[in-house]
């Protein structure tokens, strides 16, 4: 059989595999994918199909290898197709040696608009440090970094979340200051690209790393650039990203902040005012690439909740309130997941809202309305919502129970609310940080946040506070402030979550947990009710880091 015949046979088997998969016949689909690749082993669509199948159904190691081969042989369209699944496989890797193949794969995924590049920050940092185990500070090394697309992609697309990489980047900045000072004129294209990329990295972290006095072109490494300063670095992708991200977009956001309408009157709660001031100064969370979720109707996700009263819910999820949306990642994520939704995204901070509004405009999302408002004033809002979400918000209120009562008040009968709340046990190290901050007299100003970070970075890995280096929030000023310098914080145990929900007249209908946590629950309690908060309390007592991020739970209002 000639090559054309082999490709025809492979295409036939690929169509068969996709048909079997659509029918739910996993064994038949797998057999058809194998037959496709037997006919033409280097058939990119067949490799992509097999890789995606293995990624979905439980063989991540082989899936990563197959998708890597598919990306190498296929074109840009195929790379975009597989990039979301491929990046989820890559982000969990722990490379031990440098691999050019891994570098190519990371670069492909970092460049894909369908991937959140931040998810690849840690593994990319580890790979780059393996590629360059020693930094000599020489101009030739800097030039090589400025010509390396993986270094440039990492610096311009990710906020670094690696302590060893932060040490390296501090050394690179120092070397660049010297190199640019001795240049005397315009930098070489490679040095200009590296300076711009490193300036983007500094801007994205809000210059959380130590700052130093620098003049000329090097000043952009330690403070936001002006348009003319950025332009001096030459032309290129990194330079264009710097001008757009650090100059043009902030100007737009300041203008947009003045246009944000109010959903509620301003409240008189002192804690709410302090929280608003914090997020006006340091909008949170910081993100640059918009989410690209898998399409799924929100009503379908809600209907799948194990304890839902489906009759009361009625299968309707059209109107959504995101209460405390911050910089807009969650409402934009929901709008791209389910474009049919009418979403109201509310926050105390206009500066935070402006970031989300700008991104929504850039994406052409018309289904999200950004509005300034206070949860405690929602009793003055007449609208009722099918779904309310409030992630990491009410635990920063003086009385979270009052905030939840207001959220329940704007739910329609049978509607659901999703909450994200801190764990008492998982935040033990944060309580230790609070004690240190009080003892040192540090306050939430930039110099003191940097001083706290320097203290933690200097700790050996065995010290309890050193575990903060594992938190992505630790690596930006706004994130670190939210992590350990927040003006108000409440924490819960699972039984206390139940009391909070019941006090608002709601009923627990869903309790989200990571695959690791679900496996631990099943191992400890078999097929017990996953909504039994008492059992989760027992498990968390043995595994206090189980909910290191937050608890995520769903509750329903009676129909």
C-alpha cells in the first residue's frame, strides 16, 4: 500500500475512533486509535486523538509522549487543539534533567491562546534552571537568554512562582544593570528583548523582588516604564508586550474605573472600607492571560451536584452574581464556559473591576456587567439570581454570617450559592506569619512586604514558614499582601461550615475536593456520603493540608 493509501486507512480508523468515543464505547475507540496509528504511525491527527484519549482516560505519562510527537509533526491548528490538555499534563512534571523536547513543548503551550500560561510557570522555571544550571553574569550569557524563545516566553507570559528562579532573576537583573550601563547607546536586539521581558516580569509581580536605584534603560527593571523608556529597548514581541501591558493597559484601566456603575449604595462598615482600600491599592488577583475553559452549560454543572433538589432548582442557570469578583477572572471564566449566562460581577474595588472590564471588552464578552458594590448592601438590590458565587470573600468580612445572609437574600427560591472559605487547619502557617508580622511591626506597605518576603526566602526548607514559598501568592506584592497582610480573616473547620450555611437558611448540596482529597476520603470512609462534613473534619484532622487553598462548597436556598 502506498503512502496515500496508508493515510486514507488512518483517516478511516480515526473517524471510527471518534464515532466510538461519541457513543461511549471506550474500548472500541482505543482499538480504533491503535489501528489508525498502526496504519500510519506518524499521522498527526491520529497521534493527537490518541494522546487526548489517554489524557482523559488515565494514562498521563503515555499521553504526554504521544501529544509531544503530535505537536512536533502537526501544524499550528493541531497544536492549538491539543494545547489545553497537553499543558495540564506538563504542569505536573518534575524534570530532573534538561530536555530540548520538553523545552519545545513548554514553548508551544506558553504561546497558545487556549492555555493559561501561569499554570506552566513552575515547571518552566525548573526546566530553565536545568538548562542553565550556572549563571556567570556575562554579556554573552545575557545575549543568549535574549535570543532564547523559552526564556522570553517565561518572563513575558508568567509570574515567577519559584524561589530558586527568583534568586536567579535577581542575579540577571544585576548583570543587566551593569551591561546596559556599559553599553553607551541602544542595546543589542537580544539585550533589548531580555530587558523588556524581565521588565514585564517585574511589572507583573509588582516588583516584589528587591528593588535598587537604576538609571537609563535599566530603570524599567524596577519600576513601571514610560512609553519612551520602553521604546528605547528596540522593536520586538517582548518590547510590544511591555508597552501594551505596562503602559497602555493601565491607562485604559484608570479611565474605565471612572465609568463603573454602582450596584449598591456605599456601605458604612469599617472593615469593608479597609478591604476596599487594600484592593484599590493592590488589585487582586493579578493575571494577564484570559481563562479558556472547556465549554459547559452552568445548569449542567449545577444539576450534577449530589445533594441538589433538582425540582426546586428547575434546571435554570441564566442569571449569575459573582459577589467579590476581584479583577474579574471568575466571571470571565464563566462567561467563556457558558456564553448564555447574564453575569453581574460585583466588587468593592473599582481598580480591580477595571481590569476585568478591560479584558472583557478585549474579548468581546457582552454577557458580563461589572459593577461596584458592597455585599452588606445587597438587601437594597431588587434583582434575584439563579446562581451566586463568592470565592474567598466573606471570610474577609467582620461578620461572614451577615454577608452570607445578604447573598442568600438575592438568591431566587431553589437557587444555589458557591462559596470559597479558608480552612482553620490549613492556614496554620499563615497564623504563624501573622505573629511574625506583629512582632516585627511590619505593615502592609511595599517595603515591609518585601522585608517579610526576604525573611521567608532566607529560611531553610525545614522551617514551617518556609512552606509559604510554595504559594503562588507569595510572588507578587498584591498576592503576598492578600496571603498574610490582609486586614481581616476568618477561618473554618468543616462543622463550622455547616453551621454557617444552616444559619443562612441554606442546605449543603455540594462539597468540592481535589482528586487527592477524594481518594483519601474514599480510602478512609469507603462509599460514605461525600457531604458528611463530620467525616471531612475527621479526615482533615489527619491531613491538615488537605484544603491548603480553600474549601469550595455549594448550598441551596429552599424552593
